[in-house]
C-alpha cells in the first residue's frame, strides 16, 4: 500500500483555537476522497494529586454539549513549554499551584481520524491554593473544583458521570504511572 496523496487543500474555517481543512486526496488504496480535518495546537492535561491521594477535577459547563462535565484541568499550550502550560492551566482552572511536577513521556492523540490534537500528561503534587485562586477566566467557566479518590473516579467512568475522553486517557496514563489502576 502507498501513502496518502494530497491533491489540494483549503481552509474552510479558522479561529484562535482551530483550523478546519478540506483536502482532496487519493487514499492508500488509490481512491479519491474529500477529507475534512481539524488542526489544533498541542494541549496539556493535569492530574493534580492532593496530600490524601485524591485527584482534583473541575466541573465545566461545556457549550458543545450544553451540560456540566467533570474534567481534569487542562488546555492549549499557547506555544509555551508543556509543563509551563500545565502550571498555568492548574492555576487558571483549579486555583492551585504545585510544588512537584512529573511530566509523563510521550503524547497521545485525541481523535487521530479527524484532528491533529496531541495531549501531554503532567502529574502535580504538593498542592496549595494560589494567591489569585483561578486568576483568569477560562473560555468555559469552572463551576466547581473537587478532589476524588481513584475508586470514585473508576465508578464515575463506569456510570458515565465522567465521560470526557481526554481526562479518561490522562487518568489512565497517570494511574498506570502511579500504580493506582489494577
């Protein structure tokens, strides 16, 4: 089989966060296909673990779904070093700083059939409230900040209460790293 061959491309929509492309391509089987895809900057996810071993999550009311959802703090790197971006996101969304950080190796793809978005996972420990406590307002406001045990998180995933795919993937990677998933 051969690789994909791009015949032409055009940008059909663009804002500060995403660029939507429409390409005419020849797929690896030689068939012409119109392919839409989304280009995004890299993002970070923060698994903030408190002194009791609980994971801090934020509840946001997402525009796209119209309902609140529990998620890990996270967001775009905005061109910053990923760990610096993780520190910023933890402060913006949860109003927290961390004394110790571990950046897990590698990135994972969110929706590889449609988007270029790559996430990196950062574990934060030694948490304390920041002076600004959520100093800047994220685009989708945080409704609540709460710490959950790993057992609570597993149950939330089973029941669908935690259904954010980025958070579930990041929790899986961090849980494996921390020996919390069995």
